[in-house]
C-alpha cells in the first residue's frame, strides 16, 4: 500500500487534486487522504491499523446492497448465517461524518506540486483552481433539485467547445488545459465544484481567477439558453436508455454520496424524475439558473483558490525526506526493538512461502459452473445497397441504434502515421462546411450520443496474411434520431474543416501536448508495455508510433512551434482525409439495434451515408505505405529504461508466441492466469512490495507479457519474471488446483456479460467467428497442468523478451550499469545532468 500510494500520488494532477480537496474541507474527514499519504504511512503502527479496522470495518458500520435476480430473503439469511451472526453490534456513532465548518470569507493558498515530465513551455507550469463547497445532501432542503441542476450546469460550463469556460479559459491561451479536479462532485456528503487551468504563467494566475469570476457573474445575469439545456437533457435521456453490464454497480456507487450518511439510497434511480422536475422548474421560473448561480456561486463565501507552483525537485525532496524519516525511526530503536523487527521479518517471509490451505475458501467448480458451449449472438452477414459487407446485430438495445464503419488505412503513406491519432480525435472538433465547431458540437449533443473515430489494427487469427489497419467511424443515437445521425456522419466525413480553423487547431494541439506530458507518470505501465511490445510486433510498433514516446515528443514540438505546427498538421490531416474518407476504402459496416422498424430505418440510412462518400481517393506516390512498413518489420531486442519523474516503477517484458488458432494458444492464456495467481503475486507484490503485477497472454496478438505496477524495484523485477518462467517450466509446480483457479479467472473474463450493443462486436472488429471461439473454448477446457508447463518450456524458456521500465531518474545509474539503454521522457538518450 505504501508503494501503491506513492504511485497514486506520483503526479502533478494527483498532488494538486489532493491539495484542493484538503483546502476545500479544512475540518472534516475529507481533509485527509483516504488511501494514506506516503509521507505519513511510515508512522502508522500495527496497533493503530488493527484498531482502525476493528471499528471502521465492522458490520455495524456497513451498508448492504444487492442487485440481480437472486431471492432477497435467501441472500439476507445467508448473510446472517455466514457473517453477521458472528458479530456483536457496536457503537459507531463517533464515525458519523460531520458537516464541514463553512468559511465566512474566501480563502487563497499556494502549494507546491511536482513538475510534469515534459512541457512545451518551461515558463508556464503553474496550476490555479477556484473551488466552491455547495450542497449538503443530507440537510439542505433544496438538495435534491439543486444537486441535479448543478450537474447539468457543470456540463454547460465545461463540456465541449460551446461551453462557457471553454471560451473564457481554454480559448484565452492562458493555460494548456483545465486544472486537475475541475468539475462538479456529488460523491461526498457535501458537493463541490472546481474550475481552473494548468500550464499557467505565474503572471497570469490573477487573470485566470478574474475570468472565472466574470464568467459566473455573466451567467448570474443571463442564465443558460434553453436550447443548450435541452442538449444536456438529451444526453441524460440517452444515458438512462443505454444498457450496460455494470448497471447494478452504478446504482450502488451512485447512492454512496447520500446513503452512507443516512440519506437517499435510491438517488441514482431517480434521474428521469429529477430531469422532469428540473424541466418543470425551468418552465415555471425563467430566472431559475440565475438564482441557482447566485445562491451556489456568487453569494457563497466557502470559496477557496489554490495555486500550485511546480517544483522539478519535488520527488527528489520526497525521497530525501523519506530517507531522513526512516533514519530517524531507525535511530530511535534499541537492540531489542531491532531484534523484534528482524524476527517479524523472518516470520513474514516464512508466512509468504508457506503453502496455504485454500480448501477452506468457498469456490466454484469449473466442471459445474462453466458450460462447454459458447454463447452465440446470431449476427447476420449481408451487404448494403452498394455491396459493402454488412453485419447486422439485432439485439434488445432499448431504443438506441449503434453504427460502425471500417475504412482501410493500410495504403496510407507511412510518413502520415504520426498524425493518425490526431486525425481520429479531431474529426468532429474543427467544424464542417455547414457548421462551425461550436455549432457542430451543440448539434451533435442535441441529436446523437456522439460521433467518433479511432485507429485500430487486427492480426489474422491464424498468423498468416497481413494485419488489417483501419479507421473506425462510430455513432449512436436514439432510434428517432437515426436519420439525423447518419446525415451528421455524412456531413463530418465529406466536409470536415481540416483547414480554416487555425486558432481552434492550435488550442487542440496545445491541450493534447499537455495531456500527453501529464500522462507519462499515471500511465507508466501502458507506456512500458507499449515500448516492449513495439520491439517484437509490427502492429504494436505502429501503435507505439501513434501513441508512445515519439508521439509525446511530437506533440511537445507542435505545441512549441505554434503557427508553423498548425500549418503542418492541417496539411497532414487534409491529406489523410482525402486518402481514407472515400467509398472505395470502406471495408465493412455494422449496425446494432432492435429488430423490426429500427433495423429497417438504420439500413436505409446507412445506404444513404455510403452513397454520399466520395467515389475515389487520390493515388499516393509514396513507395512506403503503412502496409509495406508492417511487412518489412523486423523484431529486435529491447532493454530500455525510460526516466520519468516518479517514486515507483513500471516494468514490462514481452515474448512473441503463437496466433489465436494455434493449438497452444489456450495453454498460454491459462498459463498467464496461473503464474499471476501463484508465483508472481507472491514474489512481486507480497515480497517485492509492488502494488500489482502478473502475466498475461493476448491470443489475438500472439504476445505473452509480464508486468509490474507501482513497483519499488527495477531490474530485480525483470529477474523475477525470468524466475517465474523457470518455475512454470519445472515439473510439479503447475498443479491441477492451479489449473482450476486459472480456468475460473479465464472464464470470468471470457464469459463476462456483454451489453446488447456489444454482442457480435468481436466478430466484426477481429474476425472471431463462432467456430473460432468454440475451438478456443474447447482447448481451454481440455487443457491440463502439463500442457501449461510444456507451453512455458516451449515458448518462454531460453527466449529473450523485449523489456522496458518506466521509472524514476534515481535508478538510471544502476540500470545503465546493468546494460540497459536509458532514455528520457521523450524517447531521447538520457543525459546524466538532467537528473
């Protein structure tokens, strides 16, 4: 947990967000870090931990929530029999969360935060946010309606280019993006709202505060236009209609802000009622919004302004503080105390190595719980009016239609690869010939569930033939809006304004650069895996070029070069659009909707959309295309350490194995589950101190990978991966009991519920036919412990993995001495003076 919280608090976003919460709640329990601040964790004693657990984690302090079709009475009886009957009720009244003592005047504080790993402008690294404590959800008589109305107001203030703070803050150029913690929070006993900017010059901090105040004052006079409110309410309707597999959890977590404090436990089920109530209030009172803003913002004295000043040495200072802290604790120990620590450490190691009797735990039995037959979704294969392959998934989608169109990207000039991610993200962000970007965003929100795009790759299931690289265009809408949805898709695809909005494009690039720079720490494991996989797999190398360290470096350059960068990107995006967005590039389409009239309308409108596409695309004179680059890819070895300001590390090691249809693919898939639950959990987490780690096989990609998460170790963990392979290949270590556990973990993933709109999606995107899925399932169920051992021996023993570690600069000297290549956060050779 110590290393977990080092990782959790190891970014500017986390540190600033925590400081903001502490200042907003100066006296209540929310003032404190619920996970424990790493600075304070070493002071925690065993007796304190036990005492806290005994009081706070007692059933007397619990709330019980059930969701599903199991009889409630039986569930309650089992709860009583197996758990509650073993406890006596205790007094937990002292744990009631007290109301925050409200400020009588605004407060302003300055805090120190870590510097981002990479920034385009070293003179703009401050963060400023203004936060308001708002609705007491338990005692405020206006809580129910105000809370919902403030959720809507937050969307109007922040979401999309037409939002008020987007114009007054983001478009001002004063910062690179919204500050951490921006938005409305209703998860606590008392709600809050915060807004601000990051990437701000010190001289501009006051101007940011002024713009926030001026924007709210303007709304306090004018309110919100009803048509903008209607767009948000349309999204509320869509959200209520959308079927998800986590509905029960959503209801549970949605109730926590009130229920645990004695308030409404069914709040999250009342959204449609609250929407109707808000509409009635707006009809009855044309000044509703002005009064709300005045009451909750303008006349609210509980307002705090937090200014974060970036310090490049922040993590180094924490490390030094920790060393001094531990040294002080050590100096205070007498010989008896030291002997006790050694004794306890030896006992702990013995406990970690002791074989545990898992038979005392309840468990499912694979033979009883896992059916051999796959679930078949009845996807219908046909074609559109112009002969394009069409997959139709008629499912109970609750009045929502989902559409997807795949467009071939493989013949695109390879030099345009770095811009592909920008192309897919910006496709609806720059406006069209018919509407500017603000009007487009507003209309999209009013009529659809969103139009989006993404770049994907798909390996062939048998490992033969070239992988597919495609752009996915997707859209959703309520059935009544399907014609409008396809019209809007056509408008975007045929007339997106790739050139003509230089200021808007410059802002988007600036925000992307800031977001990428801030992601290096929190998403360290993703970057480490991406780097390792890119060394051994052609499609992963493509993904790395569009989203790895080279992409981060390119974004920083573009943000620095401003006008020249905008011109460069305009030219690249326009060229991609001309090449990709045409009828000949359409590979296949999919519609997921309700059967009957919904299906008929969707197919008709899809035909119209396809008919609107350009009938040709310009030929490329480039010899090097994405397809040719993928074909020429050669795997290479990798031992790279990427230095990022962090207190913990993220380690990854990847092996190439076999494709999905290979007879050993299922054995490797189960091997990853078995190694994770046994050897790796013990060695990486329990002994090594990492927050998480494990092994996994990606059958579709043909890659077997190891990883660790928020890890205090570097090359020692890579060595643990090697020892895990040796352990798995040793006869007798992989037992039938471990196979049973691996089966349960595997089928928990494979048989996880699918929302109606997702049934058939793997067939569409990856070609996973029912026959292929059934064969893989049979191989899983027929796998033995010895087959797992043989897979480890055949594909992992004696093989050299591609390795990558994302970690703190303090480790550079040691890993370099061990023969690792050391890079900085932009993928350049690391220079010692930077430490």
